């Protein structure tokens, strides 16, 4: 169970770190976590209104972000997940069978002592 939690935390970090780096690099042009009503970059350095944004239009020109960079925060954790679930590396996430057998032996000993 502990290994699964560590793996889950790893996947979350593999999502958050590239997202924060891209947001710091591209600023308002990287429109993640902005919600439905925001200003989206157009392909010519300007901004397009999407919905009813409450904030004013950004003053700096928008930057074109390559498509592969926009999806890095999704694909990196996905590749790690596929690697661990569909290859023999999945054994690293399993609990040790020796620990389970030791726990079963202790339960049997406790039951025989009670009787």
C-alpha cells in the first residue's frame, strides 16, 4: 500500500512540475488552471476573449507554445503509468509476498494460542 501511495505522489509531481515550469516560462500564454472565462492567445501575438473573463486583457503579447509542450504535463505521467502497469516493473508496486506470509503465520499462531 505504501508503494502505491509513493507511486501516486510521483505521478502527481510528474504532472505539477512541468505545468509550473511551463506556466513560469510562458506566463499568461499557457492557459492552464484559468477556468472557462479567460483570455486565450491567438496565433498572431494577440488575445481572444473566451467566455466572460473578469480580468482585463493581458498587456504583454501572447507567445505561441508548441503543441507537444502543451501536453507534456499529461504525457509524462501517462508514460510512467503505462511503463509501470504494462511491463514487469509492476512487480515493484506489489507488496512483498514474504511479509504477507509472515503475517499469516502470526495469525495462525495467535489463533492456536487462543484455543
